[in-house]
C-alpha cells in the first residue's frame, strides 16, 4: 500500500458509496455487510454510517486493523474487526448471512472466482457483491500489474458462473482510476 495521504487522493469515497446506492433514503440502514481488506479504513469510516446493523471487516494485517480502528468512534458497537486470511481461514459464524460483500481492490488475486464463490456462499439469499477496482484499460498512478486487473468482461463471466441475477456497472466521475460494479446474486 502506498502512503496513506497519497492513497486517499486516488478515489472519492463519498462518490463511490453514493454510486452503490447505500446512502439513499430508501436504503435500509440496519443491513449487514462484510468488508474484505479494510486497509487504512478509508471506506470503513464511511461504511459504518451506512451499514448500521453490522459491518464485519476482514483484514490480514493487524497494523491496518489498528489504523482503521482509530478512525471509528469509541463506543461504536456495529463495526467488528477480524484479523484473518479470508482466503484460507474459516470465517466467524456471526459474519454469515450478510446482505453485502464489499470487495474493493480485491479481485486481482490468482483465482478471483474462487473468492467470489466463497463469499457468495456466506451471503444471505439475494445478496450483493460490491466491486471496486483499478481500471485495466489505462495506466493508473497505483494498482497491481495491468495483466492482473479484472475487466468488465471478467466480471460478466464471473457473474454468469455465479448465476447472478444482474451485473450493473456504476458511473464514477471523480474516481477516474477506478471502475465499480454491483453483482446481484440469486
């Protein structure tokens, strides 16, 4: 990860959260979500106000959990941190049944479809996979190697493999280095 101040110049958190429709007045606020890889907590700080039912944050690096915890007000009882390798280790039972899986900057793994399948199995029926990633159609100031970045065609293929009900791409104008999509599961 780059230095935190630089990292946070690379996207607009409010635009991204709004693009997913999580801040609309019609959206139920008591939903349960899982954030995969909270990093510096750039999104966690905003998501805690959106997912007031429960927000589980899975993160491999304990120092990132400490950094993110510092951004969450003391006494906030809806955000729960789990230091674990979510690709290899069992997930806490209380994270099962979430309505939304937040997979921001995660799908450049060796086998992203395996992760998406595992996540889908833990979500409630009709759950949503929220995807944000570095664009693969042009150079960006950060991000993984271009050949490892997912494309829209990759997402469409993975959505088909998951028997998704829909895949919707989202418009991001203030986050030009990223693309976002929502995959609605059966």
